[in-house]
């Protein structure tokens, strides 16, 4: 009987320990969910502000380019000034789209946390993840477009600097910087293309496409 009592007490201790461990684990999970939801809410708010600011940047870049373009046609400004203004116009337009995709990705990330943690009706975890992955792929695609615009710009700048160097106007240091800028953008473009391809491949194998 003493052995049976000890076994019973041991089982009770084990049961209590297991239950307490489960309660502690559940409490930690709840805390983690609250943290993730709070952080995702902050990220969404930041991205909403970024979308608004990108729109402001685009309006200014368009106005500046319109002014510089007229001066360029009148041969009042240098070619590099024109190239920079055109580059700013093109990249800010893409930045508006990019920030929009970043906002969608942030919202999709929040949807994933809601699917895992949130009360009430919400999308399934798989559906939320597909939404996140699609937004991420769109974002990577825009990074590729921006890098291509940057590459075209830096390549034109390099050619202009080389031309100035041939006429003893630009310095060797300016040539080195121009060549460096092209190389950096080429590396950035290669990285963006690799990320975009990997994301599309991951999206293609997702169920429920």
C-alpha cells in the first residue's frame, strides 16, 4: 500500500508539473503573440507613413525634372544635372510602388500573426503566408526595376565622366568613383534578381495557388 501511495503521489506531482509547464508555455505563447502583434502594428504604421512620404518625394521630383528638362533643352544646365534629375524622377516613381508593396507585405505579416494568435475569424495560416510571400515577391521585383534604373544612370554618368576626363576636365579620382558606382549597382542588381527568382520559385510551390 505504501508503494501504491508513493506511486500515486509521484503521478500527482508529475501531473501538476506537466500542467504547470503547459500553463507556463501557454503564458509565454500569449506574451509572444502580444509582442508580435504589437510589432506588426508598428511596422504597418511605419509603412503607411513611408507610402505617404514617397508620394511627396515623387511630386517634388516630377516638378524638379520639369524645370531641369526645360533648362537642358535650352542648353543652360550640364548633362549630369539633367541625368540626376531624370534619375530622381524615375526612381521616386518606382519607390511609390515599392513602398506600396512593402505596406502590403507588412499587412500580410500581421495577418499571419493574427492567424496564429488572434481571436475571431481570420484567414488560415497558409493563406496568410501566401499573401505575405506574394507581396514579398512583388517587392523584390520592384527592387530589380529600381536597380536597373540605377545601373542605366550610373553607366551614363560614367560615360560622361570618361568624356570629361578625355578633355582633361574630370580627375582620375572622379573616374574611379564613377566606375565604382557602376560596379556597386551591378552587384545590387544581381542580388535583387537572385532574391526575386528565389521568391518566385517558393511561391510557385505553395499549395492553393
